[in-house]
């Protein structure tokens, strides 16, 4: 297939399988540029990444002599030297693309062969259509995060993350002001668009991405600002509501903004907001030990109390000085101090009301939640995330290990606290949702058949300030995040890890993270850690990390062949462009609106 290329700017001089040298007449270069190398004799098209370059003069060896002559008689000498100017470009051979006649597209491959001597070189930024075709399989297909970055130029080539990559976990790293929040809000917007588009086109639920988003600074809901524009999730929700409740319920469910106090939320946001409450009995000991340090004796005491009392936290709170169950009084006192943030919490109550089942049920429906933690302590925030993650993981474990509803019920009762398990199964007076409606596909005798776990949506759980609970000092025994990092792909659950310090993260978590978006990093230590942890080989990218600006990043993915430079979208502008779709997706997609059958959810 013939590609439309601009004028050549240079010729390949020499190199090996990893690095090349190119001589160019066009002296305008930037670190990170992508060049296209077109051989005359073969059909392969090679891509080359600029990592360094130097100014040279043809036929003249000593630049110092030339500089001295310029100093003494610049005007007389400049005309002669101008025609001798060249640039020697050093960089990495990214790979090559072959055209597949059967698939009618270019297939990119890792470098296993070199381009021939004296192949012509073209600037990728001057041939964006050709570059997009050559990189087609590397650009992603589902969740948009930004555009392809070449040097300091942003091309109109969207970069996306495949849904298949999400359960293999995503790490976003960058120093303060690097643009992590812009990435997160772009990710949310694109995921919501993906889910609404799937609903309109009547695609299967497994094409959806559920997101439990932690909003530490309460900025995603209200919006982020760029220049004179400010847009956020509330703008999207309002746009969707203009199109009708059907579309709103398809991607948001009911109240998707979770907060501690409804009174702290402005009136406009209250219609989307829900004050969250959980039972103390919803918690397990591992929820606590996963987010704070406890000794073996303290853990043992908590486990013994929980073995005899479902409401183990209240039991410990009310225990007298002599009720030590064979442990030292100092151990019991230390446990009470550790549990104080939960005992004193306004969201963990000693009553029968809990929002946990509703939240997890809606995530299983492909919905979105914005969890505002601005009014919560770090302990409360991390315990909630851990509890939601563990509960969801237990549900999907029980589903995968069962073929009939009766088996699933027994599995779930053995994996979850009694009250929350009963709510999911529709056996509690507090049951508002029955997971049976989502997990069964038909009756078989007196029992019900279960869905394949692959029919469910991918669920992404955000962990902000990830080293706080996923650092090198984290407890590994019974830690749900270790289990999800290892088995998330099998169960369709992914972690979205946000950090400023990769070097502080637990190595087990990093080893199981297969998509990395590394932005502007704080120092050499973080750069080395990013290079070492990357899912693609980015050895030699040290210089590029040093010149990254706000919103610029290097994306690596184990399912792709090469790292890609990305400019994260200016999110207010990106959201503004998407609002017509959220208001009337049928019009934007140019599809006829049809009546869709909806299944009622039984309120048991």
C-alpha cells in the first residue's frame, strides 16, 4: 500500500539493531521526534525515535576553527558555510511496519532487521496520515487518554488504552503539577463515553468499564480549569440528563457522587450525591491490617474477637480492661488506638444500614462512582477502597468457582461477612438489590445457571497516593491488593494506581502492573525506577524524561510493541467537545433510536 509522505529530509548513514545515525539537511530537530525511514528496495517502513543530535559541517572537521573565523569576519564567511550545515541524528530504531494484504492494514513489529544503507528519511510530523497508518495497531482502541506527541508538537492522532489491558492494572506516575489530574478526568470522560456508546449500539456489558474513582481534592466533579474553561463530571451528568433518564441510568445508576455529608455539597450537586454509610460488621480484619501497621499479636487478638462476633469492632470498643482473651493489656489498648479512626468515624456505624451492596452491585452493572474523600481521614479513605475491592473480588471468585446458583450461594457465604452476603443474595430485610439478577442466565431444573465471568464489565478501582497503602512496608498477609494485582486479569478487576514516587511502591505490585503512564518525574531515582519498571524497553529514554513538560508522558504497555509519547488532553476542552455526544449520542453516532427492552431489578 502506497503512503503519502512529505519531502525527504535526510539519508540513513549507519547503525546497528538498536541505534541509528542519520544525516539530515533539515536542522530543525527535537528530542522525541519520530522519523519514517523508507527503503527503496523493500516494502517495510521503519520508524526511528530521535534521542540526541549534533550540528556538523560537511567536509570540515574542526568546528572551533570555523567559530574563530566567524568571530573575525562573519559576513564574509557565512555564505560559504551555510551550504555545509548538516545534522547528525542519533536515536533508537523503534521497529518496522509490514502491510498485511489480507487484513488491509499495516502491522507494526519490533526491530529484527535493519533498514538498508542510504534509505530516505522523512519527518513523521509532516506525514501524520502515514504515521497513523504505520502505528495503527499500537495506538489502542477503547479509552482515549490524549494525542501522539512528537517533540513538542501534538498530532491529531488519539492514543487509547485497550479495555483488555485494564485488568492488568494501570500506573500513573508524576510529580506535583505533572498533569495526573488531567489524565484521570480524561480517562473518566472517555470511559463514560465508551459506556454510553455501548448502550446506544446495544453492545454486550463486557465492553463497559466501571470506575470507582477516588476524588481526593473534590476536583473531578466540579471540574479542572484550562485557560478560561472549566469542565468536570457534573457537566457530563447534566448533559446526559438532557438526553433523558434512560441514558443517565445506563452509565451512572442513581446517586454516583459519594460523600460523607450531604450538607457539605452545594445544592446543584446534591441531586447526584449520596451520603455514604457502612456497617462496622462489613469490615474484616484484613481490611484494617492492609492499610495500617499492626503487630502479629494485635492481628491475632482482632481475629479471635471476629471469630466469635460479627460486630467485632464494637465488641473491642466496649471491652473492659480485663477482657483481653489471653492477650496482654498493652496489645488490647494498642488495637483500640489503631481502630480509633474507624470507631470515631461518621461513615462506619454500629447499625443495620450499609451502602456497600448497592455500590458493588452498580459497579457490576457497568456504572461510575466518584468517591469524594475531602472530608475523610486517610484511614477512612483507604479502608473504604479496601473493603469495596475485597467484596467485589469475593463475588467474582465465588462466581468463577461455581456453575449453579446454589453453589454460588454457599461460596459467597463462606467468603463475606454474614449480613453483606445475605444482602447480595436477597435474603436480608435490608436487601435492595439481588446479585442473582446479574449473575444468572436461565433456570436449570430447580436451580439457575450462572454467567461466565467474561460477560461482566471490567471494574477499575482507583488508589490515590498509592504508596500510602501499597508501599514497600505494606502488610502482605491477606492483602487484597496483592491478590488483585496477581489475579485481576482473570477476574476482570483492575487497579488504577496514582503516585508521585514509584520508588516507594511495593515491588510485587509494580511487577504485576502492565500499563504505565510516566509523566514529569521528580528526580533521577524516579526516572531510573520508571525505566526499570516499564512494560516496554525504554532504556535510553533518560534525556526524554528530563524534557517532559506538564501533561506530557511516556506510555508503555505489555500488549504493545513500543512505548508511545503522549500529550494528555486539555481536559476542559476535551469534555466540551464531548458534550454534544452525551446530550444526543444517537445523532452523533448517526444511528436510529430504538426502543430497548429493560429488565426490572427485583426489590427484595
